[in-house]
C-alpha cells in the first residue's frame, strides 16, 4: 500500500519502511528533543537528518503501527511523509506473476478470460433455466444470480432467499455451470455458505468488514465488487481483509463509479484495469451491466473492458426483461449476448489471452436436455 | 419519496399514485393494445389520455409494486413518469410537526439542540473519564465513543470490543451522561445491544440492511450517519428500513460528502439540514469532526451547522490527541470545546431553539468525583 | 436536448414540445385561473387535462422560450415536467446518419477512425519534427501540439505562442500531416485562426462561450474537448454553440472526468461513446493521455476507447519526456505508440471500421527527408 | 502553494524550496550518476543524502522551474517529493493579517462583513430599481446584477449586454449602491471595464486565463467565484493570475461544488472558509443562492456562511421571480431578505465582526425618491 494514501495510520514493519518526520522551519533544540522523546515512547528507531535547511527524523523501523496523524500533533512537527513501506498482502500477490482463480471451467487471470452471465435476481425457475442454457450455449462459463439482495428501499423486492438459492443450485447443476451469488450478512456464511460455488461481495457491502471476515474463512472463491464511491486504495484494503482472513482466491470486480452524470448509472473506471495489473497479481473483472444501467450500452462497454485487459466479465442477461422485478433496464437480451461473446473471443486473442469455454457443446446440450426433464419432472 | 428519484421500482399504493406511461410518438393501435395488455397483466388500473399530440396511459391504482423500468421495456413505451405517490414512512414523520428524540437530558429536535461529545475510540479508561468530565462540564449532554470500529485497513486498530464497552458503560454511569456507540454487525445486537443507551450506525454501514433491520427491532434511539457518497434519497431509504423495522427514535446525522477536494476530508452538506427540515419530521444533527478531518476547522463548521438549523452536534474531543490511535487529527482539545459550547448556546437562541444542558454542575461534579473513586478503586 | 435535464429554461418551438404543468393536489378554481392567466401572458397555447385525481395544463405550443422554473413559482403550481421537445441542432445531426469530419487524410466518423498524435506542447523544432515523423510512420494522420496553453498556475510555462505556431505549421507542412491546435482567447481567432488546420477547444474552455462563438464563425473543423466536470448535456450544449454559430465540422473529444480517485488523473468515460452514438451524428474521439495522466496506462485505455466505438484518438507522444516542460508523465514513447497503432488497426476492423492511413510510406519518407533538409537549412 | 498539490510543475525559487528525488531501492552507481547529470543540466543545486536504506538527492536551489514529472521519468528515479516552497503571491497575502477590500461602503474582511444583493440578471429597469431600493433598505451595501451572462445553452437568454449595463449604472447611482457585474470576454475589459465598480469573474470563467489577465490590469476590485468543480488549489491559482497581473483587491467567492446529489444545485463548501482564513489574507465571501438553487434554502445557508466566518454574502433577490428569465427558483423574496439581514447583523457580532451598513436611511430614501423621478422622467 502506498503509505500516506490512507490517512490516519501508517503500518510499520521492521526494517522496510521509511517515514520522514519533518520539523517546523523554526523548530529549535527543545522541540527536537520533545519529538525525539515521543518517538522513543513509541519504540521507533529514528535517525536525525538534515534536508536542505530543514531538520527531520527518519524512522527506519519499529514493532508497531505508527499513527502518523498523532505524530503530526506533536508540537514542532510540520509534516509526516512516507517514502515506502512493506507491501500489503494484496500487493504481495504480484510477487509471483498473475494469480489465476478458477471456478469449474471459468478461469480468471494469467492468460485466461471468463464470462459470468445470468439474471440480476433469481425469480422463476423457468426463466432462470432458459437464461442459463442460452448463456452457456453462447460461451459463458459461470452463472450469476442474486438471492439475497441489497435493495435501497425496504419496500423493493428483497430477493428470494434460501428458496431462490435452491433453484439456483438446481439450475446450476442441471446446466453444468458453477455459480456466484451474493452474501449480505455474516450469518449467511454459516447457514448457506457451503452450498455456494463462489461468493460475491456486492458493492454496498465492500466495507462490511464482519461479512468480509466471515466470507474469508469460508475458503471459496470470492468476487469482490468495488463500492461505487470507493477509491482504489479502499477497495484493495477490502481485499486485504479477505486475504488477511484466509481467502486465497479473490477476484476484483470493477462496476462503475458514481459521478454527477446521468447518461450512465455509474462511470466504468477502465483505467483501473491496467493500473491494478501493474500493482497486484489478483484477477480483475468488469461488470458493464451495473455500470451502464442500460442494456444498449453494455456490449460496447464489455468490449472496452476486454480491450483494456480485464480478466473477465459479469453480464446480466434476461430473456424477458419486461417481466423481471429488478434492474430490467440493464438486462441484455440473449441474442445480443451471443454477439458479445463472439467479440469477447476475438478481443481475448487480440490482447494475448484465451477465452474460457464451457464443457463441449454436445455434453452441454445433453446435460441441459436431461436437466429439462429433471426440472419438469 | 419523490417517485422516480430511485430508479428501478415505483411502489404503488391504491389510489394515491399517478404514473404516466408515455407512448412513442409513432406508436400505433397495436402497440397501444400491447402496452394496455401488459398493464392489465400487472393488475394495474389505467386510463388512456392524450397529452398534446401524444398518447399516454395514466396508472391510477393497483395492488402491487410497479417495476417502472420493466414497463419501459415494453415495445411502444417511450418513458414512464411519476407525478407523485403515497408518502414513505420517513416522509410521514413530518405530518405531525417535528419529532423529538431524547437520550437522557439530550433532546434533539422540536426546539431542542443537544451536543454529543467524546473521543473517536474508547482506549484507556483514564483518558475517557477525563474527556467525559470535561465535555459534561462544558455542556455536552451525551457521550460518544467507538468500541466496534469499521476501519479501512485490517491492520489498523479495530476498536476495543466488549472490554471497551465495559469501560464506556462504566464511565457513562459514573459521569452521568448517556452514550451512543456504533454497532457494525447484526450479531452484536443480540450480544450487547441491551447495554447501549443509543445505537450509532456508521457511515460505511448506512446500507448494511441486515444490521439496520436488527437494530430497528432493538427499540433504542438510533443515530443514522449518512454514507459519504450517499444521495439524500438513499439516506432516507436507510432510515425507512429503520422505521419499517420498528424503530421510532431515529436521528439523522450528516457527516460530509466525498468530493475530489482535499482541504477537508469530506465536504459538509449543510444545505441538507434545511432541506430535510422541509421534508421530514426527524431530527437532523451534524458531525463536523469527520467532515473536516482537521480539528482546526471544527469550531467554524459546528457553528455553521447550528446556524443552518441542525438539531445537534456530534463532536470528537480528546485531551491527548498525540496519544490516540484513531483520527488524532480531528480531535478537538477540551479548551476549544469549551469555547464552542458558548457559541452553541448563542446560536441555538439566535435560531429560536434551546441548548440542552446536563444535570446540574454540582450533581455532575459529585457524580464525577465519586466515579473517580469508584474507577480508581 | 431532453427537456428538464438543464434546469431553468425549456426552449419551446411551435407544435413540437409537450410540457405538463401539474397543479397542487389542493389547487382550487382561483389558482387554476391564475396559472392559466400567467400562461396566457406568456403567449403559450395550453389545454387543461386531468391526470388521475390531479389537474394539469398541457402546453402544446408558443413562440418563445418558456422559463420552467419561473412558471413553477406561480402559486398553485406543483411541478413542471416536459415530455419531449423539438430537437437541438446537435441532436439533429443524427437525422442523416453519422457525419464524417475530415482534416486531410484524417477522417473521423461514418466508418473511419483516425489517430491524432504529437507532443503536449510545441517546444524545440527538432523534437517536434522527430515526433511528427515517428507518429506518421506509425500511422497517425494528424498532428497535435499546443502553442497557447491554459495552465493552472501563472508561473507555469504558458506555451510558445505565435513563434511556436510558426514551428508547428512548418513541421506540419514538411511532414505532410495536418494539425489541430488549441485556441484559448477569442482574439486569437482573428489574429491566427486562418493559419490553423483544425481548432481544438480545451477542456477548461468548453464553456468559454465568446471563444466558441468566434471559433464557430471561422469555419474550420473544431475538436471540442469535454470539461473534466461537465455533464454530457453541458458538453452537447457547448457543441450547440458551435453549430449555432455556423460550424459544421465538430468532433467531440472525451478526455476524462474528475472524481475523488487518484490512480488516474481523470476517469475516462467510455460509456459516453456508445451513448452519444445513439443520440447524435457527430464523431466522438477519445484522449486517453489526459485521462490517464500516466503513459503506462495509455495503450490499454486507447484500445478500450476504440473497442467502445470511438471514431479516433488523440495521443500525446514524445521522444524525450524527461526534457519536456509540460505533462511529461503522460507522454507515450514512440515505440509504444507503434505498438498501439497495430492494435488500433485490428480494433477498427473488429468494430467494422477502417483506420485512416497517412499518405504512402515512401511519399512520407520523401517528404520527411526533404523537410529535414528544409528545416536544417 | 503546497508543492506537489498541483501535479506537473514545481516552481523553484532560490534557497527556499526543498525537493527530494528518491531513487529506486535497487538504483546503483550508474543510475545515481545519470540522475545527478540530469539535475546538473537543469542548473539545480543538489546534495546527496541517505534516508533509511534509500538514496536520495535533495534539491536546495536553482534558478528555474523544476518539472517534477519530467524528473520522475529519468531512469532510476522512483518519486519526487516536495517538503515546502517559497509561498505563492496569494499565500503571501496572509503575511500582514487580513486584507480588507472595499467598494464604497461595502468592506469585506479584517473584521467587516458586507452583503451584496440584487437580481440574477438585469432585465427591466423598474424591477431593478425596486429590488435595489429594497435591498439597500434592508442593509445591503452593494448591488449585483448580470448583464453579460454565461448561459449553458445558446438558446437561453444571454443577458442584456451594454444596454443592461446602462440601466445597472443608472440604478446604482440613483440608489447609491456600488455594483459588481460579471465580465465574460477579455474584449469587454477595454470596451466597458471602466464603467464597472467591481468585476465579477463567474464560476465558468474561473480558468479563463486571458480574461483574468485583462481584468487584473484594470485595477478594480475583483470578486472571483470558484468553479463548481475546482479544487481549492486551482481556485487559489486563478487568484494568483489576478495578483500576478496586478490586481490588489481580490475577493474569493465560494458558490458550491458539484456532487452527484440533487437536493441542492451545488454543495456549499463552508469548510473552505476557515481553511482559507488560515492560509491566505484575502476576504472570502459566499453565494448561497447559486449553491442552493432554491430560495427556500438560502436563508439557512446564508446564516451558516456567516457563522463559519465568511466576510460577506452574495444573494439573489427579486420581487417578481415568476417574471424573470433567469434562475427564478433561487431568487429570494424581499421580505425574506429583510429577515436574513437581521440575522446577518447578529451573526457578524457573534463572530466578532461588524456588518457594513449603507449610507443613512434618510439619505438613501432621498436618493431613491429623486432617482425614481429621474428614471421615470
């Protein structure tokens, strides 16, 4: 983590952090001593130095967290700057190249691109099955669908809960696509966590730290959406909670940033894709559906995301948007999804990666026809 | 809630909502019929009308939620507009004037202004007691102090947990000031909820809906902070979760909005105070400390909040900021808090309200001296 | 322009605008009459109608601008809504498909993609010539380079002025690439406007309306950058000033939106590309260099822009960034630009367009070698 | 100016600036030499130093502008930090306490608070005279009114131009209140600049640098509005253009910041008032009318601004808002302005300042009655 980017605390680890405590231009000997005393009280190792005409202490080690803004309140201190630090867990993921996270045939990162598709919310089983078959036929390798929803209004449809999860599991197994679904409450981890293939953390839950901690301990792949107003550092520190809690397989998902504009629901931050690729090793995928909030803009944004280097997409698809109770305006019709998947393949190749494919079409067809029987039985 | 301000769903209640479904300029008879059929399927009562040279349906009633964006995907529909609706629970609080919420001698709203003060985080009991005595002496009527923290980084100090709560309860009782503290996890409601005087919902938890639902059922006063990137409608809908879940005593707390600027940590939205006073009946208080992020700006912002009509303040005060592990830069020294409280009294009177006072100084002194003994015993 | 999106005024054109003036639920006959009288004073044609249980006036025509917020202040009026309007000039550009704007061999829109490249600022003639030759060799069809700069600080380098324009013209002619350069002052239009191939309006000048009016009258192609905090409607209305002032060949250039984030300088809004393609007929190009503010992110964002359907790119390239006085961090090295142009060609084809090419390589080489002689003579 | 806050260039002045050039952790001797050579080429005085386990150069002087991001592109350099610099002109205004700017009886700063009031736009002379008399009677000491407007749409009313200026001058003289009006084009400075009492720079023109330069040379008091998306540093650097160009009497005017919210038009940044009071000596006033965009919120925000320490207010007042062509929704009725002025007096005293008063009521009444005759003649 670049020190100083998160105000308030600078985590200090022995030997690897350089922090400069700059004294006021007119700080005399007494102030110098009082600052030094305060640093000693904190068990910090310091060296005094001169920078131009200014005095400063350089902190070079210590065994505890250094509260930078507390130090800044010691009389005589003008500024506290950091020149670098021990890397965070999420930054250390870059040390061995790109990490690949897999969910069945869906692999994200390290040269593989995968597309997760499905409805916003699990409603009727027929619609879900129809969508699942269509997106698999088009090349999606995982399914998405919400059962526990975070809805802005308490009067809005809150998701189908465990019954909807039953349907999602059933369709997932029938069609042969693993699924991600969102958890919203730490108590859900123990009650239903084991039934999930992959856990999604929704944008509004990105800083629900008790939830992150519970999910981390579950040990399943986690898709962590960025809050619509989170800085990149806040997002990475949410991932840090996951890694710190034991999760290995974390996929970051950019889904748009809130701005004053209204032509899109959120502004998709595609610069974050190459930025994160330089900084961390975890896969980064993009959700163009929630960003756009308008299905007509989804294919262009999906193409842009892959061209920018995204390791995958999360796309909402629905065959009958006029009948859905959630986010109807952003659901891509299946025909448009077919066209998008053709572009996805070309774009993955153009950028030197490979688009993951589901199990063979015949196997899939067989699975889906027998699943139809099972479900209609 | 002004319909249409939250995209996606329009809650419909019989007889009280006017929604216009505008057809495309070139919509002919077949499209008119198909839209009408779709509306009938949704059990909506509609009337056809002509607006200038355009055809429209006016929906005047029905018994279910109307998914506006789903309707907008019916071929032939150009736009769905709402002209008004049954009011939300939070809006209905304005029907009987201002609602007053009280916590001991601290009363917010309906002509009363109260100041809640204390440290960011409960650390040592000595510091806490010292601060509590000072802020009470200056005129604060309630105490604040965090024990369960939502920290951006997992490596930052996470709060003292239940042990810190023990200290907070002890000091609160000793000094004679009720307290607000933040809950961050729905499981804390059953484990420690009964021990709290008032519950704070932190900005990052504003849309933690499972938490809101549990806290609502607890029946204690709730101070609901606005997320630093929430619109006013989102904030009011979070309050709607509380009211809908059974909470009566809800206080809204503005604490600043994230912007690209860096001279303050968040930009305090004081326009929201008179805006909400026109729209709802619940008290609205302001937290200048988290907004500014800099103690030197806190007094001016606190005065501004009261001049704008805020029903109270939430102020961080600490006697030894250089020794605190959390938000040291925003902690107001006790002397500055004394001066602020003198202005608060004058500003409450200037705006036609009364500043709440703690129990008599002598009683307080007695309580605090005996508490010192108890605590040092 | 979607009515109501720009508060304050609704332009009314006879017969083509539907505005609804909704009366208060408790508006009686006297208020109805007073509203009607006010509308009559404004020479507006109105019809009275009933929407559910509410009264409203529908304005169907008139010969002047309707100040919507003034109407809203007539006692008894609750809201003023618009259901649609005569299209603005910039929206009417979509009536005949996509408009193509050309500058020499660089054509933007209607199936053609062109790349404009060059240094941020015209400094030494040697560096400029070297860059111009390199970008042409790589496939750029126009040159960029600033001579009148809009610098945040008065102490920063303000651009080379007319002397730098001399150099830019000289190099442009020598290499055989037309150029865009920015004008910042309406007085420059008469003094040097005729010497420019294409005029750039910088982001900070997007709402410099006297400048837009003068530039529009010049009759040259205009590249209109979006202000870093402008909504799309504000940007389109700036283009409306150009079209209204006589300009035909307007290219819109997205260059990133200001957000609280710091990992990029501005957040590139690629959703605006497909959005505008649905709404207007003018070409839309993208400047990834100013958005990123970091050359390492430029190729990914440039690819994303083309994949989203942009009609061209504006890219800063410099052979010796460590020696430039302006925006050194975002200048792409020529080798990276070569690689980008290969991708640009593939992406144009993938999205069904053709990348413009400069005059033949041999001709270019010849031109550039002779130009070298001319310049060194 | 805090160095580093404006990316791209660090102005260097001999002896007063400390810049640290931190080398990469693995930078060896050759890189050290190449960096040193580059610095020597720039005529910079450097010292080599060691910070913890890192090598760095400390730049302590030189005679030219240092392009920090260019230095950062020298191979081997990791970061360029500044520890402080010679102060900008606008920061030096704080060296001798608060500067007072006066326009007739209206004095801003150094213990004096003044209110500027009037219509958004100069339309009919009768309305203007009526408003001017009312606001003077209530205690305003200067008049505002736009004649050259910056309107988002070319189809909106563009202001009355020089004819409207004639009316404004006439009414100003008749009533005995000096006036501010906005200039939008550098050419207006020579054509009409001498007729103005004070020049307003509108938010959209804050970075119209040619305009700032011309206005600075005029030598009149300048009221510089902050752009709705400008950071404080950008705003101060716009003021720097004015001071650098010769202006002495500059008043900064906060008018609200654009955010995603919609309950106010812009979010008034009152934290900037105490922030600037600590940093510069120029007066800071607040425009609550444009921030709110809604007259019902203006009194509360105006009170808040004064409580925060603002040196004055700029308030839009109109007697017949339903008849105005510009910003009708924010015009305060005169009766509400009367009430506001009573609060303004109390708040000025509460914060230790004095509200400026116009010339004596009888003189004003006499002036206004004779002016009525003159105007109706």
